[in-house]
């Protein structure tokens, strides 16, 4: 949110963006107080949609014809006086207009120039493609790898209208701008940055592309095992929705309540959540008496456990899953979904009632917390829509009003924008790491929190990851996920509830410039990290906090715990994806919302760092999973009087948005067709021989025409007509094609997709991961990630650096106040 002191006050941005990615990046900068000029064609934005108006809030809109010599000169005059330029045209367009970075840097050497192409401009296979949202999604495996449910149901490809590529691209692009500006304050030099949306999407789907050699059976879910069983025995993958339910863990699924509304529960993998859920439901004594197995140390080999499962550890065995889920279903049926939601939230159990997006827009918590705001639009009137995606905490909890776009003339802006004085380097040299010398203390867990510093690791900071001596989460959440999010960090284990452990924490806080934490406000206070306590230890440290349901203000859910899946249920993602209230499905990518929540929190941290440097003011950086859930639904996340129905594509049979933007079946496989508008669709139809007088149904005609040809021929024909088309890839195919090993560096840096294999000696296995490559700079240095180290591997070294002597270190390790490992094994089996 904007604060009384805005972090980007005085910074100037020229936003040439269109559709979602570019305008969303510009809006986030405007929400942080930047002076953003949105350059649109005469007559307004090309995307005539309410969301286009929303993404223009807090901006000044200038109509300029870039095809006209006078208009082009006006645009250039603005850019020459700006700090930031944002564009997401196809590669080469800005060069042809005379607005390339090379043509501007001589007159504006401090310019941060962000390009958001669909695919990397250097990608020989894809740079030329018309990169519509769905073309990027199909090419990147988003529609092919839609989760275990769709595999078991035999649905492939699977269309989704969520704008993931634009959302991840906007978040990573905004981060790139903020940290490039921060670096410019040290070097005096700007930078050209490219963030291909397809690369950003793949970073967001990183957990889906992860492959572990000899993946242990204990981490496979019942659905994964059923897929393997059917494939091994030649059994068709054609389950229906209701058959799937028996393969869901009782602590990771939906239940029907007395009012008929479903509630989604996510309380597996945590030491306390499953037991708390049973206590709130009044089932704990009964389930305990039945003998449900419990296990204190989840990190011991399962061969040493009394049974092959344990309460809370994901997943439960089929036997115990059946026993527990039957009782939980009966308990939920005794009260309404909203009553259970409140009761479970107060009991610190992650669970949310399923809602549609329209219902979420009018939920009291959404409004009170400032996640949903009301703004006056000159065309639409009172408009309820998403609030800021990242914000700095206002000490008074004030949620500011959002201002509708303001029209202005380019000449008037140019007169008010004086020429900037030359930038002077402070203490850095161009070409270095943007965050070299910055120290980050990471106190987070699971996915969203660890993503913050994992993302920032590419910019060269020193990161210490602090975890408890006795882990709170199971190895699936910590170690399997940590192979991705633990890269670029050193690990220390300490029990901060003890006197000596607290001393370790305070030493680390004094050491840190930035502290990352994923927790509710209540948890922050309980751990002594509230503003007053933190300021007493290190008044210069910035706390970056991400939680599930937080907003700029506070609402009834602010202190409730939650995860990606509960936010999907609450904001309408699951009902839309599943096709109705009776059949909701999780949007089946690990981290659909989690990873984006981490990126948005990193945006807030970047704004806070700039504010601290420029204004000598320390503010708390904030975002939430709910804010991220709203960003991926930006084209639907609004309501007003007279709004058209909420009828965006939904369900398992969805193939696209309309006849000119959907999947078609060719003779051998599917491909996606993307026409910009009806006019293009008409041209395509005529080229294929469609005759309105002869052919009654155009879609049936096209289906027949495409089915006569192989998909490669269809795509080649459409590409020649400059119409968007692509055969969908799978993530596995992309990984095989673009994988390189750390010890054998193949020259694949020009491609959109880049994967790396890490050999983890401590685990005696390798892991394949997506290489963070979405942010590509001209002047800054982007670091390669080393493999994630074993938890606790750096405990002794870090304690030494903090000033503890060897005798003291030995003592606190012997007392289990600190530890050098959770388990003998890197990955417990």
C-alpha cells in the first residue's frame, strides 16, 4: 500500500505496457508512490477491458500515436527524463520505433529499461511467436502438467484462464526494476533488463519441474502411487471426480458442511495442525483411542517407525486415511462452512470455505483488510477490485483510496518533468551484483517464505537460513521443497525459545539488513519480532513479512493460518477450475500462489530498501498469499453494478475462451490457436475456405479442417499468417531438451528455458531444477545457484562468525540449543 511517506516518491516511470504484465508492473510502482505515465494509443488502451482501467490506477494516461513522427518525439522526450521505462511489445518493435535502450542510454544513462517479451528475444525457436497469454502457457507446459487429478482423469491438455505468465512476469519485472534502482543508487548507472514471460512462468512453476533421482516412496502421495500402478499394469487413466476422493489425504481435501458448502482443509505436514483440527472437530479423543500412530521424530528412517505413517506426516496410510476422513466428514456435516472456517481459524488450523470470486469480492475480511478496495471509475462507477499486491506497513493501518487514471497531454507532462541532474556513483561499480554486501536473515518455511530470499540470492547477498533444532514440518515440506528454495543460503539450526538460542537470534538480527518471515501478526508478536522489539535490537533492520490472509489493514482472518490451497478455495480459483461448487479442484501446480506470494513480498522488500536509503526511514515490507491469488485472477477480480456475468472458462472440459482462442485437435495431437480478435479469426477462416453461405457452423468447419492435418502443419500455416499457434509442450519435454549439468556448462543461455542438474553428494543423488533465468541484465551480474546444503551444515561456522567461542558452541550443541543436522541423511528414506 501507499504509506504517508511513499517509498518511490520522486521516481518517474514511462509505461508502454499493454494487457496485464506491463501495466501490472507499472501499477505496483504507482502504488509505491512513483509518478507513472501510461502511454496508450489514440482512443485508449488496445485491451478494452475493465481490468485495463483498474491497472491504470494511480497513473497519468497519455495518448500518443507511436506511428506518428510527432508522437514518437513526445514519447522520447518523456523517456529521456524518466527513471524507468516498461514495455512488453514483441522483440524488435521498440528498436524500430527508435526507442531502444542503446539509443536512449547516451542521453539518459541512469535509465532502467524493462522489456517483458513473451519469449526470450534471443530464443531462436520462439522469439518470433505472437506471445498471447495462452500461447506462452501452452508452450511452457502449464496446460499439459495440470496436476495429479487431471492425469488420473486422463484430461490432457487442460485449459485454465488464470494469467499466470503475466502475473509472474509482472512480479519479477517489478522486482528487477526495484533492485536495479537500488543498485543504481550505488553505481549511478542504469540497466537494460529483459524478463521473458515464459521464463518467469517456468520460475513460478519451479516445483513442478523438479525431478529427484530415486525419489523415495515415503514422499509419494496416494494419487502418485495410483498413477504408477495403473501405468505399470496397463489400466486406463479415466477416473471420474468422485472416484478421486478416496486417494486424497484426510487432512488435505474438501468436506461438505451442513449448509451444502464445501470447506477445504490443509493441515498435513505440520507437527500440530492435524491434531488441532481433530480437537476443534471434537474427534481427537476418539481417534487417539483408536490408536492412530504418532511419531516424535519424522526424520528417522520409516523402517524404525511403529507403523508406515504418523499423524500429521503426509500422507497417511490408506487404512488410517479411511478411518479419519469418515469421521471428519461426519463432524463437518454438523455445522455450516463459514462457522467451521471461523472456528478452525481461531484454533490455528488452516482451512477455508469454498467461495466464488464474486463472493470473495464482497467478503467482510477482504474489504476490512484492504485486500479488496473500492474506487470510482468515470465509466464503470463504483468498482470493487483488488487492492495493492505488495505494500509497506502503515503504522496507523490506513488503507488509502485508489485514484482512477488521470488523462493528460504529453507536452504538459514534459514541462513538469525537469531534466534530472547527472547520477553520481556512491560506493559501487557497474557490472557487479545488485545486492552485493546485503545481509539477509531468512526465518521462513514451506514455499512462499523461502522463495523471498531464494529469489534474491541471484543478486549476490549473504543469506543465512535459521530453522529450529526440532523441525516443525515434515521432510517433504522442508527438504524436498528446500532443494529448490534452499539454494544460495547457509543453514543454521537453533532453538530460539531457550536463553542461549535467543542470544543466537539477537546476534543474527544485529547482523542482518533484511529479515524475512512468513507468519501472522500474532506469531510475529509471540516471537518478539514486533516493531518495538525489533527496533530495540537493530533499528536499521527491515522485516519482510508474508502471510496467508493479510492486507494493508486488519480483518477477521488476519491472524488465521493458511496455505496456497486455502487461498485458492477462498478466492474462487478452485470452483472455477473444477467447474462448479460441487466439484472444486486445486489449480494443480505446486506453488501456483505460494511462489508468487514470495515474489510480491520481495517487491515490498525492494521498495523498503530504497526508502531506507533515500529517506532514512525503515518500514515493514508486506504481502500475502491472498494478494497473489488476486493477481493471478486480475481479469476477473472486479465487480460493479451492471457487470457482465462471471462466466469465464471453467471446468474440466474447457478448451479456451472463444472459437478463435482455444485448443483444436489436429490429426495427431492438440494445438492452441490464438487470434487477437474477430477480424483475425475471419481472415483465418477465409484462408481455410470457410463460406458463410455454404458452411452453417464455423467452429465445426475449422475442427474438420484442422483434424485433416498434423499439428505441425497447422501451426506452420498459422504462423505464416502471423496468427498465434503452438503445440503444447510438457514440462518434462522442456527439461530434457534444455537441461545442463553444473559440471558441463552447455551454451543454452540464449534460450527461454534453462534447467540445471545439481549433484548432491550428501544425498547420493541428483536433482533437476529450473535455473533462475527470468531476469536478464545488461550491466548487473546474476549469480548461478549452488545446490542447497544440508540443514544445519553451516551452524558451527555461523556461530563462530557471530562471536561464539568453540567451547560455547560445543556446549549449546550438546544441550540441543543448536544443532548441525536434523537427520543423519540429507533426504530421510
